[in-house]
């Protein structure tokens, strides 16, 4: 019963990985120069903020420092009912004619973005999270990628100043995310425009109804809606933005729980797009791949628990029946040589195909991580070997656990929390 499931896991992961690599080899480039426009269109950076007194100054200052014509740049800070000094700090920057502060009762991030959209008078609108830091050329690099039929462009999101092992692990996760989003962009299959920085055509946002104020992940929901209306969503490798990552496991868990539940709700909301050829590779590959990898992470977790616990049940059963006689130590190797021989024959007796499959999975995972580091011009082991190992060995189990919690919450109709 277990073996077919394991083979299914192997096959699904290999298919997704190999398909992604083939797309990159056929259409992608590790690095690509950006050709800037001769004339720059107007753009409004909307910064929705709720209790962001610790980071709002950094975000506004980075927005003011971007390399973009001053007469074409507008910055709107929407304070969404903050209970701290967010408005007070943002007010200090309104002496600059480019900065406007809007205060409103709490409506959620989607509501704050819609307020910014209402006030946007430029051709383009950018969503900038209030804990983000823009790179100097990020806006020019993103705007330069717009073509006819393109409604939105996602940025290259990186972790800002990672300090501990968890943040350094997320640094690698985001690097791989940039690479994979680039591949999805090659086949118009991007399914999320990240909140830290994404740029949209303002008139298209209005045409499709603005941001969903009830969604837990409004940045993904709007991307699904744009895809449903057959607009192209692209990705800018050089449109870099840095975001503050969760610094402890509790924050990380709650962030991912919100992301995954919001994602599951979007899958249900747009289920008619799944495996629907009318939506191209977005419907035929991106959405099924998202569902499969999510369910696989749960399956891997449960299988690992089963494989680990199942032998213990026999030991417990023998102990109940035989008492301490169940722990017969006479069969243990008595020397290092005997232990080495035992390990050798255990490996030799393992299924060669299973070993090859595991080797293939590891090799592809390493290759994707390496290509991601080259694509983003970052050293793979920049943050050290421990965060890299944790990402490769632990991440799938954590993801599986969170998805399992989310699925239980949705089945039991548990309260949705931000």
C-alpha cells in the first residue's frame, strides 16, 4: 500500500522539476540585460500600512530614493487604522510633494490598496509593503518590461538583512522562488504578484474590480483574476525588493498558515481554471503543480511519520508480551568492522531503483538551487551550510505540517486569521 504512494511522490516531483528545467533551458536565460525606456510613464507607489512604526520610515525613504523622474513619481501611504506611531512617522515625509498620507479606519490590506487605487492618477500603480526596501533601479527595471497585453509584473523578492538561521533559510527559499517565478513567467503561468513590490496597469486593476478586500492573500487573488481575464503577468529578475522575513518560528508559522489558507481558498474560488486549456499553462501546469506539491508535502510528512513510528509499534508490542526480554542485545554488532559490514549489506540489499530515484531528486533539487543562485547573482552558500541544509532537508516537512493544519481548519470551518 505504501510503496505505490512513494512511487507516485517520486514521479510527480520529478515531472514538475524536469518540466520546469526544460522550460528554462528552452526559453530562459540566466541573466538578461534590461533595456530602459526613452520616456518614463507616471507611477504611483501605494504603501498600505498597519502598525508599521518600526519599518515605515525605511520603506518611504527607499521609495523616495528610487531612480525615477520626480515629476512622474507619486507615493501614497495609506494608514489602515494603525494603533501605533505609523501615521506620525509617515507625516514627517509629506513635506516632499511626492508623498501623500491617507488615514482611514481599518479595512484590511485589500481595502488600503483600493484606497490607493482610487487616488491613483498615473498609468501604473505599484503595491509596496510597509516593511520593504526598494532597490534604486527596481521601478525602472520593472516598468521597462511591460509590453502590450501585460497587466502586471512581479518583482524579485529577497530577504532583508537576515540575522538568524531561520531568516537565512528563508533567504535561500526566496532565491529559489525568484528563479521558479522566472520560469513560470516564460509560459505566462505566474500565480502570485508579491506584496513587497508588484507593478500593475491602474486601468486594468479598475477594469477587473480592484483588490479583493476579503482575501487573506490579495496579492495572489488579483493575479488569479488577471489570469482569468487573459491578461499576461510577467516577472522582473532585476526589479529587486527586500522584505523583512519572520525572525522566529511562531511568526513564520502564522505567516505561512495565512498564505496557505488564502491559497487554498483561491484554488476553490477559481477551480474552473484548473486543467482548463482555455487558460494555457496557468490552468494546465501552474495550478495543478501548486495543488500537487502542497498535497505531496502532506504525504511526505505522513509517510515519514509512519515509517518512523511503525517499527516502534512492534517493539512496544513485543515489550508488552515479553517484557525486557524483548530487548535482546546479542544481535548487535560487536565491532566497528562488523557494523560496517552490516551497513554495507543493508545498502546493497536496498532497491537500486529507489536509490537512483532519491539521487535524482536530490540532484535536481541541488541543480535548481544552484541555477537560482546564478540567476540572482548570489552565492548558494552565502548564508552558510546549515541554513542550506535546513532548507533542503526540513522545509518540506514544515510545509506539510502547515498544509495539514490548514486543511483541518477548512474542513472544521475554523476562524480565518491574519
